[in-house]
C-alpha cells in the first residue's frame, strides 16, 4: 500500500444511546485525517480498562425495528386481491 494515502485504522466504540448498546470494533474514524472527519472528540473507558474514541449512532441492531421484531408486516396478499377486484378482467 502507498504511504500517506490510506487513513489510520484502529479501535473505536460505536454507541447507541437510545438502546444502551455499545460495541467495540475497528474503523478509519480512529485516526487523524486531513480530508476526513478525524478522530472523535469524546472517549469512553471500555470493559477492558482501555480508553477508546466513541461515535454515537442513532440506530443500531439493538434499536432497529427489523432486528428488534417490531417491524410492520405489509399485507401484500390483500393488496393484490384488491387490485384484481378493481382492475381484473373486464
């Protein structure tokens, strides 16, 4: 890889405050970059005792309706039947 082209890749905590859920992963948000958003200003002490930069997100797997099971199920069969009744064979 070329030097000074790729952003720094390191550990970052992503936190969903609405669900009280956080996870530690690696991201390019960990490093300082001239063109990018750079290192987050806030930090958090993780379970292992180390301090990591934290990024707050609005939606994660802990709060997304699809993953929590609160997603609406669309009644497509009913819609198809209504369409056929209205515009069926004429």
